[in-house]
């Protein structure tokens, strides 16, 4: 057999052998790397166990920064980005209408019927309407609950099943008031029934009507509106029973009450533009709205709003503040990283002899650096765990803060993969960020000097402190930026809070009431009944001890007045103004001063029926009152006319009872509830607050930003000063011999204190020299973005910048004095003997 033939026969075996050797080599390499990594991990844990104080300080410092970032990111995720827990949420779209200068998301029941029957680009079209109901279980009356009227296919379109029992179906939604069934939320099931399976099938009373519980919603489902959490779901056909204040909105096709929100799931292959085109083609089937001011038809158009992330006013109100707060907590985390890097530099300096010995014995610098990086990443992950625990507490606290003066905000704050991934990424990146410089610094070793333990004692200390000084300067710079921001928002809030709203906030209780039929328009019998209820209510409340005055109005001073009217001036000019219907005593109760004329009296509330009057009727002006800023402490004061309630041609609607009390409201409120129950045991009381609390709700965005920016600014200042203190304390230790030599040569203790203080203040001055112009420039650049969050001052306000600078200098000087005083107490003989 020839050699060539033998070579060809052996070639495949050689290739297989070579491949096997490569695979074996790769496996061996991976195993060595894993073993080395595990060894580094064990070494890092062992070193941290030897220094529990150091590990605790780093975990606390970084944990605060990571926790703050995680808390704000969790809120952003819950409010802005999180998809609804339904089947294929990206397919959901809400039907909306836009007109000149406005957008509405509501449709009438008749419009919903037409859309459901004629639109083919949706696999299902469902609807819902929020409503508040009075609840009674086994005769026990509870506070009003949030509920939703939902179409029979609501849960089917969403792809939601029941956690217990069954969901509302089409068969439950065919006959008006024909199927009094309800589902309860998982949270309500837990709170009220203790998760008992027997709750399904029980009877509860809603607005005085008995309903049977047929099911429980899943625990992760809170409805489509982010921030609210309905406790009860009932069929749309039960509207007359659960909205007793309103007319039957199901039967009369001419009623233009857009009380329903319609949404659907796009059919396979359908696109939003195609669906909008079909919706617009159906527009002629709907009654066209007419402007009250011009009498012309308003050109309205349909559009689709993606509903996969739900709907919420929280996005509009808190989107910008959350992004701003994210930037603030990012700066806090950078300061915490710089602080930790300084600690690691000091720790590495104290271990230089150890590192020198290991290098002298043959250790590789790369292995040494990897061990230090592993130790830092372990610290960062430990800090991340602390941050998650802190964030879970902080997010609930923030949501409670955001709920000030309003109905409680309910959000799904459980960390999802996005939040956990963010926290893990921030922790690892943080570990690398604060550890790279100390690791490089620790491995740049002069073996001869460090083995003799002489490096950095007399002359080398200054050189060893350079990275720490740079980090301290960066901390001062970032702290000043945060303090300036906090000062701007705090001063802006103070100016807003000091604004004269035109009414007295203190000692006024606001209670919303809504008797049955209170929103039924043009029904004289109903109006007369409601007028008797309101008159009886006022008489009873005024007789309660501690009540100084009481009145009723359509709105309270913290609400936007939604009712407008057309006013024709003597000159013939038509003017559109806001109109507020009030009872006598309104101005006295709210402390609104009379400028001229008189207040309304009972004689102005005549029995003359308002029905059948023309749209424009002559009215007599009897008084002039001071301007009031309804729900708006910024901008211009709205033009408002006040009318006696019983002379207005409008539905009664939900009313606000205003009560001025002599002392606190705690003793008066139970008596008000008792008197209301005497009038009508099913009369619900909504949103009981003091007027001061409601004003806090108006300023909740500004108060949230001011409070959190102050907290983060203070935290940044604390971290920066701790970092400065640590740097100077380390410098004093490194330069003990120098201090002793100076004092041995005649330097005074005051001179030594000033020497250390001067060095610290120089670092602070450099940081301020960078931070103050930076704050001014940043204010100029971001003025357009944050101008809507400020009031009464500019983003470049020099007083705020000067005040923040003075505060920073004062606190930094105190932080520098402590190690400086310690340096002055060095015994020269002991210091020189140690050298």
C-alpha cells in the first residue's frame, strides 16, 4: 500500500483527533476560568467578611442611590410603559374623537351600538364607564366604592378569565336592569371576604339594589385606567340602577351624554388607518355637535388611541416630573459611586504592602485586578439587593404622596423583568464604574517602596491622593447642581402656595353628594324633590354644633369649572364665561370677600320654574366678589359668573357641600354622615376632604418634585461631605509624619487646622467653580423643559444659586473641620517615631 493512500486514510482520523484536542483544550480553558472565577468570588466574600463595617457603609451608600433609581424607575414603568395584563395588549385601541382644540374619549350608548354593529376591522368592540356606588353588605353600609359598568363582551375582548366564579357575559347585558350581577376585584375579595370561595353567589347591595356576585377578577387586573382600581364590575345594562343620579342613558337615542369609553381589538390584517377610515365613514350616522357660542356645526373626527398600556391622566400629570426625578437620582448615584471609589482607594492604599508581597511572589497583575473587580461587583450586587428592599418601601410611599387630595392611586408596583433587569444592570455597571480607578491604582505598585511600607508617608501622600481629590471635586459639582435644582423647586412651591386663591382654605370641609336623580335634566318633579333634599341637608348641617356656615355648589374651588355659558354684554358683544351655580352663603362659607353689592339670599331662590325660558334672558347683577383661581394657581384668573342655583336651567348633578367649622373637622364629619343618613340611607358621600387637603392635591405635582428634589439634594450633600471627610481623614493618616514634623518645627495647632481646611476648601472652590456656571448654563438649556414646573422665578435664578453655594460651603467646612482638628491633635514625637 502506497504512502499516499495511507496518508489519505489516516487524514480523517488526524482531523478528528485535532478537533477533539481543540474541544478538550476549550473545555479545560472554560473550567479553569470558572474555577478561577469561583476562587475570586470566595476570596472577595472572605475579604468582605473581614471588613463588615466597610461592606455595610458601601452597601448603605450605594443602596440609597440604587434604591432611589429603582423606585423612580418602578414608578415610570408602572405609569408609562407597563403593558396591561391581558391577551395581546398591543392589539387594543380606544376610539376617540377630536375637535377644534379638544379631544374626547367618550361615546353615547347609541353611538357604541352603531359602531359595534357596523365596524368590521375589530374582532370585538367593548365599552366601559367608571362610576362610584354606595355599598351595603349584610346591612353594613360601607364607604362608596369605585365601580365600572362594562359591556357583556368586556372580559372576552380583553382575554381575561375569572380567578373564581365566572366573568360577565353577553347574556348578562341584554335587558336594562334585567341582570343584577357583579364581579368583584381580587383586592376587594381579599379585603372584604378574606378570599373565601363562598363569596361567589353572595348578595351585596349597590345603590340600594341587590346584586349577586358571580366572579372575581384576577389579582393582576386593575382595569384599563392606570392608577384606578375598580372594586366592582357590573353590566352596562344596569346603568339606571347604578347611576341613579342620571337619566336612563340606554334608551333615549337623542341624549348626547358621552359616558361610555369604547375600545376594540384590531382584526388580523387590519391596520389603525383602515379602521379610522371606516369609523369616519360612519360619521354621518351620528348627531353632529353644535357650538353654543357660534351656533355652527363642529367638525369632529375619529381617531384611535393605542390602549395596550392603558389610559391614565397620571401620564399627563407626572410624566415630566418622573423623567426629571430620574435625572436627579442618576446624579445621586454618581455621587454615591464617587464616594465608594474614594473608600476603595483608601482601602487599596492600606493593602499596598499585601499587594506588593503577592506580586513579588509571582501573582499576575491581571489576576489581582480581577479579584478587586470581583470584590467591587459583589459589593454592588449586595447594594442592589439593599436598593430593591428600599425601593419597595419607597414606591408605596411615593404613590401615597401622589394621592394627596384625590382618590387613592393604585398601581401594580411588583417588580417585573424590566425593573429587575434595570436594577441588575445598574448594580453591575455601578460596580464597574466605582471599581476601575481603584483597581488600576492598586496594581500600580513600587515593589521596593511598598515592601518597606514607606510609600506615601512623607512625600508620596500627596501623589496618592490625586484620584480622591478629583472624585471629591466631582461630588461637590454634582451636589451643587442638585442643590440648585432643589432650591428652584422649593422656592417655586413656596411662591405657588403663597398665591392668594381668593378664598380661605383652612377650616372648610368639602363633601360631595349625589342624590338619586340629581343629574336628570328638565324633569320638574325631580328638581323639586332634589331642592327639598338640599334644603333639608343644609338646615341639618347648619344646626350641628361647631358648624359656622354651610352651603352647596356645583363645584369646589379646586375643580375646573366645566359648565360655560354665553353672555351678551350691553355693547352687543357675546362672551363665553364659566358659570358656577351656588346656594346663599357660598361666599361667606369660603371666605370670598364681597367687593360691591350683596350676596344671594333665600329670596333669590324663587319658586319660578326655569323651564321653557329662552337661551338668552336678561339677568340683574347684584354683586361683585373678589377673583378666585379655580384649580389653577398659575396663569390668568378665569372669568366667572355666579348664579343662584334654583334659578338655573340645568341638571342638579353631583353637588359639593361646603362646611366651615369652628375647630377641627374630626368631630363634625361623623355628625354630617348621621344627618345625611337620616335624609336618605343610600345617599353616598364622595371624597370627603378639607379644602386645604384638596389644595394640596392641586399642587401635588409641584410638592412631589420639591420634596423629592430636596431629599435627593440633601442626600447628595451628605454623601459629598462624607466623601470629603473620608478623603481628609485618609490624608491625615497618610501625612501623619508630615504633620508631626511641621509641629515639631513650630507649627501651631491652628496653623495645622487651617492647612487641612485650606486644602478642603480649595477642592470645594474648584467644585463650585465648575458647578455654579454649570447650573446657570444647564438652567438656560433646560429652561423650556422645566419652565412649566417653575413659578415666579427663572431656572437661572441667581439668589437660588448663591443660596445653594453658601449652604454647600458651610456644610463642607464643617465636614473638613473634624479631620483638621484631629490632625492638630497629633503628638509630634509619636508621629515621628512611627515614621
